[in-house]
C-alpha cells in the first residue's frame, strides 16, 4: 500500500459496472498500437546517429578558429559530445528531441556567458544540414537546432564528469527490471500524453521530461511492478507484477496524478513511494526527488498555473478513457489522449526559421 491512496489494481468501475471484456481488450489493443506508432524506431535511431556525427564535425570546425586558440599553446579545444535524456534512457518517441551535451577534452567551461560564447559560435556556422531555431538564455543555455528539417536538437554545455549520465542510467536500469518489458512501454505512453497535450516545458513553468518519467516510474513502483531503486538488488523478480498496457493502468495513473495535485507530495523512486508533504519551507507544489540527491527537486521550475494545468488535463484524460464508448469512440479517445495518429515513419517538420532571436 502507498501513502497516495492508490486503489487496487482492478479495472475501473462506472455506473454501468465493470469494463466488459471486449472493451478492455479493445483498449489494450489500441494502447499497444498507439505505443508502436509513437515509439522511436530504427530509422529515428539511425537519424540521431547521423545527426550526432554531423554535429560533432560542425562544432569542431566552428571552434577551430583563431578566436578560440588557447594561449600560449596555440591549440583550439577538442570537442566532446554525449547524448543524454530520452535517447540514452531508451524512452524516445518519434517526436523526441535529441539532447546533446558538449564539453572539451582540455578544460571545463563554467558560467552562462562563457558557455554562450561557444554556443553562439556554433550558431554562427551551423553548416548546410542544421538550421538555428533559437538560443535560450537561461541558467544553463541551450542552442536549439533542427537537423535535415525533421530532428530537433538541444545542445547544452557541461562537464561530463560533473553532469554525467547518472540519472539517465538510473532510469534505464530501473525500467530494465520490468519482468515483461512493459514498464518502458508505459513510460513512453506517459511521455506521449505529456507531449501531445503540451504539458512538458520547464522553461514555461511546466514539468520537464525527466520529472514525468520519474512520476511514471514511482507510480509503477507503487503498483508493485518495479522495485525501489534503493533496494533493487534485494528484490526478486518474481515479486514484481508484469506491466500490461490497459485502460485500468492508465486511468489509475491519471488518478495518481490528480491525488498528487490535491496537496503537495514528495515523489521518491529511491524509496519507491510518494507521500504528502505537511511541512516544507517555500511554495513546493510537488517534490520530485533526484534519485541520487535527496535534497534536489527535479520539478523546481514548476509554477502553480502550470501544475494546475497538468492536473486538470490528467483529470480530463481519465474521464476521456472511461468505459461505455463504442469502438470508434474508444479509438478516438486513445488518439485524443496520446496523439496516436502519428505515423511510424519520419516526417519533415514544417518550421519557420526566419526568426532567430534569442529568448
């Protein structure tokens, strides 16, 4: 049992009774079909690799000019690129960005202005295959690019030894413990919901993608489908439930999100649980605990308006998936909630590249 008031893992009840078997099987089929359309495929992964290799060449060329020579050695920095985020976690969708972190072999680059200097140099010479979307001037600056008119790329700077891929590896290792591989499919659908409904944007007071994933994992831990990260080595696989995409699972997740929105909660994948916060300084809407840094809230950028928008949309999604609809209605409901009308092949994104102002 959990502190979040989660209900038992039965299918949802309505005034008309339980889900009928045919409805339940149909929604499960639709959810799996939606996942298979939305999840990143081999073409997407190949495109990401091609983009990675091309951008490494562009970065090296842009920074191999006299301006960036290091005195008195007369050399320019050697560029390192590494992926992080969804492509490293294995949670990428066809609509995902490629998140890349740039660092140098010889030295670290700290401070917003110094990092912006290098990112702006790359923006000034992006090559033929990259277009500059914008430069986001934030505590951690971001250069947003588009590769071959279809793949969005977010390039940041940071020292690999300091930033590292730890949280991505944590997510990947936890999802790998799912006894039937269903956990990662569930997480991808949660991500699809957040993206389809425009609920993932830390720069504008919403949750970031990592927070959505941590919330989804914590829910599965409460359901008994994944172990607490702090006790993963001690948990026998036979003690875990398989994750089957079903309307009941999705409805319970949206109810979980509504419960978290009813009062401030702490979410901990380290402990595999969530609980109400009764005393904490400051205006904490939800505390999504970093798996390795107990005092760090991954949702620190969340603003009240953004959080209420998320909770309201989760309530809408739960109600949208309630039983009693005809098969055509069920298909539309799944499409509305998860955006599953997306194709399974890469499609160029129509973008307006005339605006290159910084934000």
